[in-house]
């Protein structure tokens, strides 16, 4: 099967490496989740596009005020994110993007695009 994009494949050992490596950025994901949570009304639907290992979606789900869905094209990342959510004790619906499963009404769509905000911020 051909990849739907031309970037580096994020499957198998590469995805597992990324999961382990980006855990050190957890405080930044927690801070971003807090800011997003404060901006959105309770009871909404949040869709994270390309959640990778799911850190931001999981932190948003911890607040318990929103239903959170994460869509990724990497099957390995979906498996990792589901396991991370189960370990964290939160409910997040992680699915492969090819399923085209989207909440019918989305309050917010977000993406940290595989890097925490401090690493992508133009002010840093």
C-alpha cells in the first residue's frame, strides 16, 4: 500500500521511538491542554488531527469536560495512543484517519503536528 503523503513513515520502531522521546515534553502538553480547555465551552467535541502517541488528546480528556477524538494515519500511533489512554485511565477515541470517523459536531479541531508548541512557536 502506498503512503498518502511523501514524508517519513511513522510506523513501527519509528513511532515507538517518537513515543518514548517526546514523553519528556509532557509538561508542555499539559500546559497546552489547560489553555485549550479554558478557551472551550464544556461538553464540546475536540478532534485532534495527527495526535501521534496521543499526549495532548489524553491531557485534554483528563479535564473531563469534552469528548476527545484523535485521528492519525499511522496504525502504530493509534495502537500506542490507545494504550497510553488506557494507562492514563481516560476515554479518547483514537482511530486511523482512513476510517474517516469524525464527530458530527466539532467544537474544536487541533493539531500539535507531531511537535509540542514550544518547538514550533515562532517566538522561541
